C-alpha cells in the first residue's frame, strides 16, 4: 500500500491495481497537465494538476464503493477507471479538447485506444481486468459507470472542492462526504437516498456559482481561445501529428508554440499575459440564431471577414461562440417519499438555474487592445448582432484579476 | 488597542469606543449566550457565542467602513453599534425571543432602553456618542444602519461563515471579503458595485441552504419549542420579571427551569436530549389558512384541544407554526450596467428560492415518543389538516443527528 | 448507525455500544462542560465542549483500532472507554479538579463508581461489556489502555487539533492522521513505527507551544484560581455535597456561585471579566524550595499571611503554585532501526523542551487591581521570594487578550 | 488597484509600483517556476509557483510596513523588492541554483543585472525608484532589507504557510499574522517585541519540522540531483548560454532536457518518476571530513571513480553532499525584559535544534535500482565511509510517497 498526502483529502491510501497504475507513464503524465488550464491567469494559485485530481477521484470512488458495499473485481475495475479517467486529456485539458476532437475524433473520455497498450494494458492484465471494460466505465457506460462519469459522479465532487481550495473561491465547497455517504443504487440508477433534495441542490448550486466566477471567467475564455487558435496554427504550420500532440504535456505544447514562427506571437502573449481584449461581449438575445449553429470552418470564415472589414491581420480577430449551456447535475436523481425522482421534477431551483445559465451566456470577439474598438464596430455589422442588445460592447480596459465583472 | 484572536477572522484589532465597550457587563454577558441556541443538539460543535459573533461583526463593519471611506464620529458610531448589535438578545437568543416580545414588547434589536444607562451609557458619553443614535443604527435605521442591519449587513456575513465553521456545514462559506470590498453607497442605498450579481446571489443561496440544514432543522425546532414553552411556564409559575429574564444568560435560564417544579420536566428532557418527536409535520398545502393566522393564545388553545382529544397531559402537545417564509437578501441591490437594481429584478433565482422556501415550510406538532402516534391522529382532526397532504405524518423514529431528512 | 457532523473530523459514524451510550445522561452532560474552562476569557471562540471532544476521541480510537487490526469485544471496550473517558470531569473540567480531588479522592479519570450504575451500566451490560474493564481503560490500564490514556493516546491527538481549531492558535495542528496510521503494538507497548521520530517530536512540540500560549496563559490561570477558590468557599458556606458538585455542569456551578453570598463576588468578577491582576509572577529560581512543596492548607495560610501584611481582605489574595512541569509525550516510544526506543533517548529536543518548561514555570500571586501593588510588595517578604529574581513583579496593566506576554 | 484572489491570504490588493510590475515579463515568468521543484514528486499537490508566493510576500511586506508605520518612497521600494525578490530564480528554483552559480556567479538574490533593464527598469524609473536600491533590498542589505531577506523576513513567513497549504503537511502553519504584528525596529535591527520568545521559537520549529518532512525529503533530493546533473550535461552538450538558461522557465528546461540526446535519459526518468534509488545514505559521523570539503569537480571525480569501480556508466552514479546545516532563524532577535536578545541566548531550543539538524544530515549516493546494491558497496570503499556508521546503506525499496522514513 502506498499512502499519499493530498492537500484536499489528507492521506490517500492507494492499493491494488491503482497502486500499480500510479507508476505508469500515462498516469505520471497527468502531473504535467494543469487541471484548469488558463484559469491560472485569473486565479494565480490555481496550478493544481490532473494527477492530484485523479488521486482524489480514486479516493472518493473507493469511499463510495465502501458505502455501497461493492467489492471484488467489480470494485477494482471502478478504482482503475477512477484513476485513469483523465488520461485521455490533451495538454491544457479542456482548453484544446475541441481541436483534438476535430483532428482525431476523440474526446478526453474516449480512452479505449489508450488503455489497450503499453504499461497500462500490462498492469490491467496482471490484475485480470479487461481494458475495454475499464474504458467503458471511463466513458460513463453501465451501472457503475455512473459513479465515474454521470450526474452524481465522484469526478465532479472532487473537482468542485479541489478547485475551490486552489482558486480560493469558496463556492465549490460542497459537503462531498455527505454526498458519498448518501449514494444508493435503485433499479440500476445511482441516486441520493431519502432526505437529500438539498444535498443534490447544493451540488447544482456549487456548479452554478463556480461557472461564471471560475470556469467561464472571461479572461480565462480569452486565453483559452488564443491557446486553441495557436494550437490549430501549429498543426497547420508543422507536421505535428494530432494523435501525438494529444499525448503531449503542457510543457511540450507551450514550448512548441514558442519555437514555431507561426505561433510564437500567441505564445508570447500568453506567457507575458498580454491578452486580447473583448471587442464584443454579447448576450444570447443579441445574437442571430444562425451564429449559434456555425461549425468551426464557418467561425474561422467570420473571423476573416471581420479582420478584413477592420483592416487588421487575420490572427488579430478571435470569435468565441460557446455551446448552449447544459446542466447535467439537474438530471440527478433523489429518493423522495420512497420514490426516485429527477431533481428537475422536485426542485424549483432547476428551472431557475437553467434560465440563469442562458442569461450568463456570452458570445465573445477578442482582439489586441489597440484595435479592439475598431474590430468591435465591424464585428457588429459582419455578424449581424443586435446593436442595442445588452452589453454588446465592453469598453472597460482589460482586467487583471478576479474582481472583474462577469455578468 | 486590544488584539483578539478569533477562529474565523484570525486577529481582530479593537480600538476606540469598541475597546472601551468590550469590558462592559452587557457585552461580556454575550459570552454566555449561545449563538445558535438548540442547534447544538443537532450539530454538537456549534457552541459559539454571541460574544465572538459580535466581535466578528465589529471587525467586518470596521473593514467595510475603511473600504467605503467613512471616518470620524460617524464611523465610531457604526463600530459601537456593530459591537452592541446583539446586547438585546435574551437567553438562547432567537429561541425565546417571541416570549420576551409578548411580555415586554421588545425584540432583540430594540435596545434604546439598554444603551441609555449603566456602563454602556457612560462609555458612549465618554466618546461623545449619542446612545439613541447608536440604538437607531442597531435597529437598522438611517443610511449607515443598513450596514448593521439590512439586506447586505455585516451581521449576516459574519454569522454565515461563523455558523459554517462551527457546525461543519460548508454551505454558509460565502466570500465575505469580496462582499465587503464591493459595497458602495448610491443615493443613500447600500448596494453591491457593478459585476456582483453572482456575489449577491451567493449570499442568498448560502442562506437558502443553511436554513433547512441548520437554522430550521426539525430537531432544533422541536427543542426550541420545548424551551420556549418552558420559559412561558416559568413566567406563569414564578414571579420572575420578564424584563429581568431578558437580561439573564443561558445558564440562568437553564438552571431556573431545572429548579422550578413546573418546568423541571422540560429542562431535564432538554438536558438529557430526550426530545419530543414529530407527531405531525405538515406542508403548507395541507394547512388551513386560518391556522397560519393564529396568535399565541389561539395556538395554546389548539394544543389543549389536541391534548384533550388524545387524552394526554396539556404539556405533552406542542404546536409549532412558523411564520411565512421571508427572504430579506432577495431585496439586496446591485449595480448592473450603471443602474441600481433590486436583485429580485435581476436574478431568476430569487423567485425560485421564494417558492423553495414555501415548499420547505412545515407546521409541526410535537409530543413525547410514547404518545406521538395518538397525538398525531387527533391533531389532524382538531386542526383540520388535509389528511392526504404530503408528509402530514412522520412515522420515522426520532433522529439524533445531522443526516436526517429535512424536506 | 448515527452519523454526526463535527467541525474538526467532518462526519463521525457512531455505532454499537457507542451509539447506545451517546444518549445516556452522563454523556449528554458533557455538552455543558467547556473543554478549556476559563481559557475562553483569553480566546473568545474557545467554547467547545467535552461532548464534541469525546466524539472526536471515539472517532480517532475507532480509526486506530482499524489500523491496528483490533476487532470484536476488545475493540468495543476501547470504543466505549473512548466515548466515556471524560465523564468523570467536574464542572469546568481541570479548573476545579483539584478541589474535587481533595474532597472526594477522585480525579477525572477515576470513573469506576460512575460506570457501575444507571443507564451507562445498563448499556454496557446490554453489550456484554464489563464496566470495571471499561473504567480500567479510561484510567490507562492495560495494553489497550495506552490508546485511551497514555503518551500516544488519541485523547491528546483530538484535543490538540480541536483546541487549535477553536482558539485560532495554529500550533496544535498536528498531523493526527499520520500519527494514527503509524501506531503499532510491540511487546505490549504502543509505539510509532519506523520513520517517525519527527512525527513523535511534532506531538511534543505542539504541546510545548500550546502550553504557554493557550493552556497556561496567565489570564486563564488567574480566572481558574478565582473559580477554584470560589468553589472551595461554596463548599464551606453551603451544605453542597462535593460528590454531587462533581456531577454538576458548568451552569449549575456558575449559577450557584452567583446565588451564594460568600461567592457572589468571585462569580460577578468572572462573569464581567473584572479579573484579579498579577501582583507577583515569579520564576522558579526566585522561589524558595519549600514553597514548591506546600500543600493546600499551607497555601491558604500563606494567602492569609500576605493579606494580613497588606491589610486587605482574605479573599483578595490568591496564591497559585503550579506543580513541577511534566511532559508525558517525552516518554513516547518510536521504532528506530528496528528497535523500540524512548523518544527521550532519540531526540535531542526532549531535554531542551524539559528545560524550556522549567523556564516558563511561574508562581503567581493575584489580587484586585487596586491593591495589587501593595499585595505584591508584601508577598515578596512573606513568601521569601528572591527580590532580584527575574520578573518577580509584573507592573503591566491587565491585558485583555491573546497578544500578551507569557514569558 | 488590482485585487487578486489567493488561496492562502484570500484577497491581495496590489497598487502603486507593485501593480505596474505585475505585468512585466520577469514577474509573469514566475508563474512558470515551481516553488518547490521536485518536491511535487513526493507531495503531488505541491504545484504552487514563485508567482503566487511573490504576491504573498508582497502582501505580508505591505502589512508589515503598515504595522511598522513606514510610508512613502521607502515603503514603495520595499514593496517593489518584495514582489521582485524571486525574479532571479532559474528554472526549478533552488534545484539548479548551484549550477547557475558556478556558471554565472549569480545566486537567485543577486538581481542587480535583472532590474537595470527592460520593462522592470522602466517601471521602477516611472515610480522614481532606484533599481540598485531595490536590488540591494532583495539581497537583504540595509535596515529595510531585513524585512525582505533576513531571519524574520516575510519571505519565510509566506513560504512556510503556503508550502503547508499545498503539501498538506501542517507543520509550517505558523501564526504569521502575529509575527507581522509584533515586528519592531530597535537600533536598526528588526526584532520581535516583548513577549514573543515563543513566537520566535514557533518559526524555528516550523522550519525544523518542514525540513526533513518536505524540503529535504530524500525522494525530492534524488530527483533534484538528477535534474541538476541533467542541466550540467545540457550545458556541456549544447551551446546553451548559462545566462540565458537562468532566464528560462521550467517548461523550457524540461523540454530541452527531453530533446537533447545527452540528457533525454534523465528527463524521461524524471518525467515517468523512475528515479534513482539510494545506494548510500550516510550520517555525518560515517563521512570523512575531507568529503565535506569537496568542490564540484572533486565530487564529479568521485562519481566517476565509483562508477568505474562498480563497472557502470558514469551517468549512473550521483553523489549528493549537502552543505553543513544552517539555521538562520536561530539568530532572530526578540525583546526580553526591555533588551534585545538573540533567540540563541534566550531559547534552550536553539542548541537542541542545531544538534538535531546535524543528526538529520545525510550524504547520498544514488543509482538506478538494478545497480544500486553494487554501487553502494563500491562507494563505501571509494569514499572511505565508515562501514559500521549508522544507516550507511539503505536496503528498502524505493518509496513513492510521503509516509517514508526520513530519519
């Protein structure tokens, strides 16, 4: 047994297949993938990694299995999946996931091709675990897959408290011990036991407050868009294999961006925190429906059109159109008066939070500070934004830190 | 300057009028008034007092004054009011406040008659502060009164984080530093500056989650009702002056209840945690409107009617009818795009939380375990409850601790 | 199973005999015994109770038993002893323990006569546990008694972290999880496993820093001496049975002191924090050896002699002579290179800390502020103190809080 | 004013010269220098950076200046020095500092040549601050230099609590607020005010416990030695300019080590945590005096001699000879009875801790696991170690995590 000290869960005891997996290169690589990518540019203490998070998820999974009375190989499989659940992440995790997906067809939780080879495959085989079964759990498939990836998964429980601990933003501080203790399986569904409507709501609310304050803070979004565009350019300008880039760590990507002429500009801006500014910051009501449906090629085309109209370099315009807000926690299930109900049926908060998420949604157009005004003006016309839409423009100077507006 | 170590705010520096007030008997008495009264029977570590809370409120008021740029006598008056804001509490604070109000006409924030005499009056005079002006601030009157008692007051900010720290329930852990830093006065109204809709919502949500989990946990409510009824009986059975009882501390009341025959029964049950159980736990939809409008005498009459019908002792039935849920934080004000708006206009959450509070509202009838079933059956008829109303009865055995259902 | 939320250990699951013991009056009484007595007059947030501490000790004992692989009735007996280990405390715990011992011959860990009757005896019998065997464990007897009361006991581990949490003084924040995990039995001795010299030292150092800062802060000592003398007077002036007083709670004692003429003076001073001041604060080198050997009657006689010499009331002089400093943690045992060694043999720190404790030792003479100077002068002569001894007198005005000098 | 959220100090307000310095490349670079280098291989959550630490040091310096009543340009200069105090660190901070020093003659606190050019110089000039004067403060020169770099500096206060927060090891949790509040200048010396012998001791003890547990954990030392040797080889094998390497960030160095044939072996071992093991782990008493006096060239020669004797590759033997233990905190000064005394005169602990540090000192010889035994045997002879010296050899298999022995 190996015991590891963690700043969130204190001592984590790692045994069995998990202990053997710990020393494999794909798991050790997670030490060099930042959990929150560009969020550290807003919250400077948020430098935690996918490795410590994966240990935390393993730990909570192990506790949940104990409370649920699940043992033997079934439990080992879940523990392996918990520790491995993030090995599919590319450098800077979600920040460049969309690029990787377009190029390789793989999201981060699609790990069948990563677990069937090398040391990980060997360790799983040594412990009589089927690598495909473990990869299925990582993808959230099957009854026990819900524990690893689902509305009430231990992944979510770990990252909320861990991100709160490291950013200093208290909103994510849920009562994860209680959540773990109250999990039950009813007819194959993972649910919270009687008396936990509030517990389920607290999870939902923690996410609802962390989203705008941390995960979707506009400064993190700007930096992420720059990093993403830089990564695309790197793939265009060099013969880097996207499948290989997916296996890099943050250092590989950062140094490669710096050492490639086509991307050095983005890299130095990110490195020195000379970020683009918001030329446009538009609410959903100001945005024509067809913009929401654009694919990546169309977005790039709009960027070029805006750049042309504003007479600036093509790289100087970044268009950031987030997807429709989703809220997976809202479909979590609780037992109420002996019946399993969806939280959405039970809680008046769910509808309100869904509406709040749409209210907080923003389309962004980003550009270097010197040309942001000009780009903003042209973007309104090119994109057909409703010029009287609330907050279409954001005139305030770039902000450094957390106390910025995010509404 | 006196520096005091606090488990929530670390070092608190106390100077000026506050330092002089610290050593007066009315402030020292707060050391012996529990902040959360009977909540300690649910959360055993919640033994913090009104004294440490008052220090915390003073500290946050002082910080807020600094950020708002308020100085001189105006600021000293607020600091005095902050430290004194709870001297009007009777033993067990809110637990017996209703009894004291019926007997003396005074709520806890009505302190004009407490500040105009004795050492407190002397200290205020020494510092050229008018005692009535300070008492006005405690009551929330005037522009600066909003800081001491209002929707965005520092009282609320301290108790949420302090109650979270001591109960162990994380939901109250707001970002009080940010709240303090973002306060502004606009046209005489205390508001949160631009970019703080989420900050305001977080305050509302913290309260919304702490309410059912901590403040209105049914075990705390049962114990509170027993304590309240015991205090009434004490006033009936002895010649205790209600105005004097208001000035007692928790020990005085507890020992007096124990040493008086008419109340020793309640006292020992509270002391040994042999609490009454829920005979009825009814949602608002199951309760006839007229019950909601009953005054205290009518409630006592209903209790007797139920006791008669169930053939039990009059003291064996306690009827607990909370007022309509209120949500003062929902009227807090934030600056949005340069205008002051009520949070209710701006946040889709407010309506949802209001509805949630009505959903969580419960009428309780409590009785000793042995007769709870019988009392419950009769109470349905006597009170005219809707017998099919959700959760009219609660068959589950008494619970000890926190993981109990509260929906 | 009952699950209780604790502000230090989060969720504590209580089952078996411990769950049944929880609801007995002797355990519930611990809710009303302050853990640190008069220390709250120095650290206002230190209002935690023996009840929450006992839950914590039960929790750590349960964890330690798990790591040590001890099961069955043997383990149940330890769990019962852990929860019951403090039921022998009188009001204000250690503050009046000496008085109780003189009158009843019982220290707080002598609980044979408390466990052999009433509900506790019934519960123990129901669980086939011998009450004397449990009381032996509380006294630290036998191999497993070391876990409950010994140099490496879980009592110490809980109170250090709990006292740190509630006072806000960080020095007690040991790594209790590691201590628990590293416990082993070697030839009947409870020891720390290989590689834990530092771990053992950290326990010793935590105590060494908490002692002067918290446990023996001079303000807490003054108040304790006043409380102790008040309790003696109460027993002299009334027909209170000392054995009964031992079973009171803090409220009983405080209210009785207030309502008895002979002790009301002390009670009001304690209540309003108008404490005596240090007339003398003498280092060990300034104190004649025979003073250190005085029994209680001789101390009282010296007080009277000083009072006579200073021409003040007998109650106005309090002489406080602590025992020789002890350091039980210094005899804890660790495995070093495969052998069990006493920490004292292994750690150069132990001797140094022992010397430091003697350096910090102080004899105190306390008196009301107005007469403190006069009392101090006479006390030097009456007690035969070395007038040039360091810090024989302390001229500084009474201090309120934590940032006071304690050297 | 910029306000930044920090996980240790909550909100940090940055203004004046510090706000302007924040956005300069040398300060932004600190975001990519790990505070504890290879310690993250032992404590996986220790991924905090020199950037957040520098913000913390700035914050504590600002607080200390306030308490000391220092204002104006004098204070601005200290604030600038606090924020800039670590810009001289090379990648992985102390881990490769020795290499950089040998090559460039610069330690990390020698920053005159970094502050006199570029944006930093421009910002300092804009604020009328002399860059050499600021660099002097960073080096600890002058009265106010003691605040930035000295026995009682704010650097130490920040890193102890920050390292405790991020590793999860509580020993560093000092009462930094108290330390800051008690600082005074007496005759040009920075000292702690009356009543703070314990406070000074607590600082010393925190370091004494953090050293073996965190900073000098043998796994971190092995990895550091590998990284250092890798860096030397990189300079030998490529035309990298050492002065330029000094300005790299962690990513630059890691990727360069990976992409250079001569160093890829070390890089991959570090990346995959396949570290060398201890072939020798010798106490000071087992080590001939002349070994302690060896310079770098001699150490490299001994390595080669051992490698030859063991018939392994030259890169397979690493000799790690730490300097004599020092304890700067032991010369901190406190006011005792009105006079300034060195803590060493006053505290019996200082001598004990000094002895403890020598006891904990170890010479290490590291080698790949497969050849560690052979290398160990030969190293004893080559180095002339005392073969019966305690713990000359360490037979235990490599350890993963924190619960390893370090005595």
